[in-house]
C-alpha cells in the first residue's frame, strides 16, 4: 500500500485492486474507473500543492484535484508501471518501467532511458540527495542523474563506434560525430543518434576533422594516412560528392584541420604539405617552399581579418603578417613550441593550448598564463572552445570550464569521472560548444554536458573524519584516556602525552562530486594548505601545546564545506611542568649557597698562601725587569726590519701599477686618486692595451695592508694572464677567466681560502668610442657631456673568488661620445667616515663633488678630490684603501 498527504491535510492511500482511497474529516472516499482512474492497482502516490499524483501499474499517471482525476498524457508512460513520483517546485520526476520522465510545469517533458546511460529502463525507485542528484535503482544496479546533466553516448546508444575523433555542428542544428574506422554519426541536440553514415571510403579510415561548408551545402572530412585525404559529402543526402587526393598537384597524406573564414574561403591544414586556402577565384598554398618554416601544420585558426595563425608541429605558433609568417612567443609566458590547440573569442582574445605549460592568453598585446598551479588538472591542453567570458578546455584528464570576471580573476569548474564524465581523454578536434551543451569526444565514447541548466545550488559538501593514526598505525581510541569520541569511535578531542606526537588525520567529503581539500593545524601552520586531492595529512614531532586541526573540502563549483575542527592537546613531559621547574630552582639555590660557602673558606686559605707567595715573587720581578728591558730593545730592532721589508714591498707594488704618464698617453685626460690606508694596499688599478682596445680596471682585494697586498699580487697576475695568455678582451670573459685562475691558485693545498677581489673593469675601443664594462660588486659611473646627472651601472653581486653561486659575469656595452667621462672606483672613498657628524661620505656626496667639478679642467680633479677627501676625513682614521680613476673621452 502507498500513501501520501496533501497540503490541506487529506490522506490518500493506494491499494492493489481497490483503487484509490482518501480520508478527510473522519470520512473515507473511494475512487476507481468511474472517477477517471482506469487502473485499480495503485503503486505510487505523491502530492504537489493540493493535487494528488497517482501512479498505476499499467495505466500511467493521473492528477487529481478536488476529487476529479485526469491522466497525464505522456506516451512514454501511458502503459508503464509507475514505481515512484518525485515532485518538486518546477517539475515532476516520474520513475517507471520505461525509464525516467521529467515533466516541467510548462508541460514540456524529457524522457531519459538506457540510450542516455541508465543501467536499465525498468526502474524500481529513486531519491534526491542533499546536492539534488537523483539516484535511481533497477535490476541492473544504480544510476545517478547528476545536477550537471552529463549523459554518455556510445555504441549501445546507437553510435557506429566508441572511438570519437572529431565533432561539428551542422546548419540544421544536428551534431556530426566522426569516428576511427566507422564513418559518421548524426545526433540531435538531445544526444539521440539520428543516423549512421558509412560510405565505403570512410570504413577503416580515421576521421581527423569535420567542417561544414554551408554555402556549398557540403561537409568536408579530413582523413589520416588514407588513399584520399579529403572527402566531401553533400549535406542533403550525405552521399560522397568528391574524393580529393591532391591539391595544386601536391599529394595529401593527413588533414589536421579544415576551416571556413568569413569571406567563404576554405582553409585546409595538412601534416605533410602545409596550409591551403581555397576560394572561388584561386587556391593558395603556404608551405616550406615559400613562407612557412615547416609543412607540418598541427592546427590553425583564421581571425576576423582573414589572417591565419598556424601551429607547426613542435616549432611554435606563427602568424601571417605583411606576407611573412612571424613566430609568436614570449620568453616567460609562451616558451612551449608544441601548440596543440587555438581559440579566438569574439573580443579578440587568443587562447593558446600547449603541450606542457597549460594555457597562454594573448590579450591586448600582453601574455598571461593559466596552468596547474592555478587549478588546471593538466598542463597538456588538447582542445579549446570559448563563448566570451567562458573558456572550455579538454585534456587527458577530462574537461574544465574557466569563467573570467573581467578583472583578471577567474574560477575553474572541473568535469571528470567524479562528476559523471566517463570519457576523460579528450581528442584534439572533439570538443564542441553549442547553445545548450558542450560535446566531448574521446576514445571511449561521446559525452554531452548541459551547460544551460540553472546554477547548481550552493549546498555545502559535508566532510567527515575517517580516522586518526599514531605513527601511521591504527589505534583503538576507546582504550585511551582523555580522548572524547563520537558515536563512530572517532576522536573529536585529543589529549595525548608528549611521546604520542606523530598524528595522521584521514578525512573524506560526503559527496559524489569532484572535490579538493585544504587543511591546517592551528599553532603549527601559518595558513591553509594549497588545494589537494589527498585525503590524509601527517604531522610529526609536534611540540607540547594546544592545537586545532581544521580541514575543509571545495567541490568543482568552488563551494566550500563547513570546516571540520578537532582540538589536539600534546602534554608536556614532567621536566617541563611547573612543579618540576620550581623544585629544580630550589635545588639550584641550595647548590649555589653551598658553593659560595665552600669558596669563601677556600679563599681565606688561599689569601694566606698568596701573601707568602707575593714576597717570593717580588724578588723574581726585579730579575724579570732587567730581562724585559733587553727584550724591548730586541723587539724594536725586529720592528725596524719588518718596516724596512714592508717599505720595499711598497716599491714592488708601486712598480706593478701603471704610471700616470702611461695612462695619459692611452686616454689623454685621466684622474688618478690612489691613497692606501697602510704602507701597502689591497686596492690597485690595472691597465693593458691590445691594439685599439684599452683595458682599465680598479680592484679592491680582500683586506688591506700586507694581507691585501699579497692578494693583490695574485689578482693582478690573474688579470695579466687572462688578457696576455688567453687573449681575452671582453670584460665579462676576463672576469670569468680571472676568477677561474684565482680559485685555481687558492686550491693548491687543503686550506679553505675564500679571499679574492671586487673589481670594476672596462674596455675602451678608441676606433668607435664603444665602452664595454663588467663589474664584481663594484659599479661604473658615466657622465655624459651634455648631462648634469651621473649614470650608474651596477656590477654583479658576486666577488672574484669563492662564492655560493659562481654565475657568469654580465657584459655591458655603452656608446660614448667626445666629452663624456667615466669613473671606476673602490668603496674606500664613499665609505670614509668624517664630516661634522662623523658619518660616511656615501656615493651621493661623491657624485655631487664630481658634478660640481665638471667645469674645472680635468687635470685638476685629482687634487680637488684628494683635498675634499682629507677635509671630510679630518681627524678620523682612514677606514680603507682609496682608489678612483676618472677618464674623459677626447
């Protein structure tokens, strides 16, 4: 017996053989054939408002209102067994022995059967889950009609084959589906197979692309490695109209894509003969013999201006521009040369699907990128279609929908096997967007996703904790103390000793939708984790403290679940408790007091012994005083010898430096400011000349004084070898080789020597006045003759010597003119402390004095700079060696 109750309180009962019974106001009423119900066997009842819905065993459905019954005239259920009726606000779902019938309030109905993917037409019952997915039971199992309304179409539903290779929509609204070896299929907008088209030429041939040519009433079919690569059918009878083996005498092997532009010109892309443009006037070809870099056209598109954009197999994207195909690329956003798909929307935005870098978007002359880091399931994009602010893409992991909000932000919806999409690996030309659906072709069949349904309800998915493990092992939490459990025996509050600090949380969303998860452990994690498909997370070696484990799920529509929270307490070990610490403090105090008393006693004993010892030592001091006087004279003698040696070393170091006469002969106007901190210096300047190339540099070696001078000898020698032995003239390459030579010198024994130098090195070409420069931690200043501002070029942030990352040095090229000047210097000048406040001089002050002296003859600059430095330094100690070279182009 079935029963229901209407909105006004009437009770209704369905009987097996006695018709329909109502009970209201303590009175029973009976209804049968005489009242319009032609079947006395009532199997299901439901109500909608004040109406009662009656499901019979073989006479369909009746609607009763005020005791008057009328049949629901739908042929699919007229003689069906009505198992259940599920009413809702806008429609009825009638579950019957002939499938599911959905009746809208408007009277429009839809029949869903085995052809649409049901396990069986003979349905037993059904119900809606909290996400409004409809579950149907039958003798062949359970079917789920998802909210997204994804239906699968395969051979059992009438297709000639499951291997779908291409899809297109014809002018009459029907869908043409190409297969691998079994011809064509025509479907209506609902996904019902209308017709199989199998001319002999298409049997065992792989259809690669389909394109209707409406103005000719033709359907062009591209094939792969077939006797005839291009087949043309008329769209009236779908008979073979023409078979094409050659275009302009060129044999065709594989057609990759066919398109028609807005000027009714037909474009044919091939994998062996380039691109063809066919019009009523002529046929043009683009191939390796004229414009294209390759004949292997993988895909293409024609923009509104009739310009082709061509993807060549593993060679990148090219656009025809003023008669030349130019490559479209970006060194950051478009580096992948394997372009698999192209799409141009109505606003002129170009979407580029790559093999391994996701989607590159070219809009208003700028490139952006969307990849797996942004939520894509794969970076290999097989197909793209767009209808404005929405972009559909097909990958080997299903279909995704990207919705752009116009402000650079977007949301991504995923359709995969968890969403009801059974065919995941989307083929290149097998993604079609129509008014009501997205059609997806794969190697296992065809899917139709209804994208025009009402937006899915924002039902939050539920999430539940499955288990908590200790050290990866399952635990019987009922045997643990201080642990609160739910009715399933899963902890909801954890209070654990310090040793049990390795926890694995397992969780799962209670939904049949595709979901991702994000989690965090409060007081351990700073933020929520990135989205992941993993359903467990492990935290090890947790410190004692209070934590809260939180996890949430996000479905493929971006709806977040309510957070699941589990408080976790890791107790401190006994030695970290307050009572243990107080006891430890008391013990320490006792020890300290005892130590002080013992020490005082020992001190008194030692004082007596010390007085006696002082008397004995006084005699020894007198003797030692005489010896000290002799040692003082010996030290003074040694100091003089050392000073003489250092002074001689200065002569040697000075001999290594290029003379002012040599520099003036080479450059004309030169300013040299060289003031070592000590007798010898770690700073030096260096010069060499190769033909018309003049090399000049300022170096600051590690340290100053004798150590710096020793390092400067090694560095000076390395620079000479780099130019004279290895013949290098480019500053960056000289620095690379110098670093190599210095590291080689300092690695001859097992000591770890990290000394080296900072350097500013320039090469001036006197023929064309081009200055090449490279620096290691030092800069180059350039003062143009017509400028009142100094241009600064900074060197690489790495020394000449051992460093964490030994990268190649950067070479800079500057065109100089007569009257320009440039400056090379170490950090000694700007780092000098002084002035009225005892602060650093700094680079800004040095620039200012150089600019101020710009009108003064260049040969006077050395004296002016030295005077300025000494006035600034005043009574302060010189902090470092000073080395500055200024050269004016004449």
